[in-house]
C-alpha cells in the first residue's frame, strides 16, 4: 500500500498528463485494483496456511516460508522499483508488474508442491513490488491539483477495508471450495481481476508518468540492501527447525555488515537509493521504528490466531474467518471514523490511544484463552478482538501523516517506498521470529500446547505494541503538516 499525505505538493514533472477527463477516474480504478490485490494477497495466506500445509505437506518451516516469501520479496523490491519507475517508465512498469502478478497468482493456484508454491510466492511478491510504487504517481500525474484531494480520499478507507477483509474472504472461498479448488481459489481469484486491470490499464494509463530524466539506479546500493535483507530473513525462518546451526548466526552477522556497507555506499553515491535528507527528519526515523514494531506484532497476531483456531481448536476456515469479523469491524471503523480526525485533533496522543487499546485488547485475548481454554467461544473472543482492531485502526492514518508529513516532493517517492518496504519487511520478520517462538513453544502438538504457545505470542505482541507506544513519545507533538 502506498501512503502519500494530501498536503504534499507535486513537482513540475508531476503535472497532469494528457488524459481525457472521464478516463482519469478509470486510472484511479486500475491503481486501486492493484493495491487491493496486493493487500488481500498478503493477508489471505495466513488463514489458508493450515489448509495449504494439509494438502501439500511440509513442516512448520514450509508454512512460515509460504507466508513470509511474499512479504519478504515485496519488501526487497519496493525501494528499487520506485526508482526504476523514473528510469524505465511508470506505465511500462505498472503493466509489467500487473502481468507478472497475475501470472504468478495463477502459478500459486496451480502449485503441485510446497517448493513450487514458495518460489511462485517469491516471484509474486517481486512483481507486486514492481506494480505498487508506480500507482500513486500515475494518479498524481493525471489528476490536476484541484481534483487530487478528491481522487485520494477513497484510498484510506478502501485500503483499510481490503486489509481486514482478506482473512474473511479467504475463509469464505475455502468454505465454498469452488470446483474442488480448496485453498487454490484464494490465488486464482486474482486472475480475472488482473486481466481486467491489464486491459483497462493499456487503454487509460498515461504514456508519460512523471518520470525524472536525470534519475539513475545505484546498483551497488541496491545490491547491498537486498543482500543484507535476505541474509537476515533466511536464518530467522529456517533456524529453529534446523537447530540454529552456525551458518544461521554467520548469515545474521553478515547482514549487519551489509547494512553498514549500504549506509557507507549511500553517503558516497551521486544517485542514492534513499534520499539522505529523510534521515535528518526525526518524525521520519522514529516513525519507521514505530511502523516496524507495529507491523511485526500485527502480522504475528494474525498468523497465530488463525493457527490457534484452526489447528488448536479444529475450527473450519470459514468459522475462523467469521470469528475475526469483530477485529475487522473494529479496524475498519477506527480507520473510517477515527484515525484521520483524531490524528488532526489530538496529534501524537491519537497514537498513544490506539496503541494502548491494542495492548489492552491483546492482554484481554491472552486472559480469555488462558481462562476458557478449549471451551472458548466466538462470543468470548469478540470483545478482545474488537478492541485490538480498534487500536490498530486508530494508528494507521495518523502514523503515516507523521512519517511523510514534512517530506518534500523530491523525497516523497523514496520515502513512501521505504515506508512500505519497512512495513512489509517487518511483517515478514514478525511472522518469522514470532512464528518461530510459537512453534518452539508448541513442542508435541496438543490442544493445550497450542493454547500455551499462542498465549506466549499474544504476550510478546502486547510487549511489542508497548515498546512502540514508548517510541511514539519521541515523535513531535503533532504531524509536521499540522504544524504549518
């Protein structure tokens, strides 16, 4: 998902392109289709994970890779793809990304085994990272300034609803089992929407997408950033099941070295991957740390609640998806009715309220699973899930206003790319690290073991939310644009 504050002004190269007035809204539809496909696809696999494992086989590591491969690959490619849009053309990259995303969705749905599915998910994530960064710029190019605010207004609500609707959609599709497709339908459903977006995109996307003719790609910086990220996530996913051999520690150490070399390379580069001026903004740096902790906890929570309900309690995917409706409603309601308004009125305090509610909801969830155990019902889960969802929903909008609120037109592209990359990579790390804690605490699987392991992760997620709550205190009192 791409986040851009409404107050940011476009540069001269982002002036409206020659697109007929009625076609500008079709451009918005095409971009929204791509955003929704990405968000839904990054969340549906969490609910379908047990079904995938039952059908294709494999152990916990296979399940973790199936879930993490998409988000990790997506994060690795985001920052680079934003710059590539300037070099190769945004329309071209959007269409390439959409075509690749559609084909790899088909490959995921037809996967004969776990290894094939993991590779397909990796490629799907890479094509998604090519697709997503181009969309917001194309919207800014075709809409004149006086209509841009109206064009961007649907993004927040639609993206919020798409993110929370993913698990419910997955449960419904798994229940329907269309043509005996089982879990495969959650990937195959992308194909008709992808074809529609491609056909529309070829007709309405502008030939010129606001490219910077002076842009260059720093291959050294890209290589170091990609290597450092890969060296970190591979051992986190595979280490526990393999008994943490020496090479896992060596890879994590090497990742620190690669990130350090990346920083040195960025300082010397004439065309840095990330605008250095962004790191002189306190709200941007602290905001990225908050995003990392928040999304690591969120992704781990979604994974573990699905595993607990399906594997620990034996509930069907449909019942599990319906059980998550209070969480989805809480998140959507807070995004739609509270996030933006509270952020503008209360500033940093809105984030404190949201994260406090998220911590409270997770602690109540921990108590509920501990108190009722296997006798747990949907009604007993609903209050804690609703409060947790409300807390998360109150964080989304104001947090991104803080991070990008004072970014210049030249900084906003790489800033938004880095923000999305941190979000996705933190989600992958959350699944890998806290998923490892879950499976390590599981031992010999039994209903009691599932509850104990889930309670451990709920407590860790609450702890992560609390740490991000403390970090929020380092942000300015109000989002930068609100101070002007």
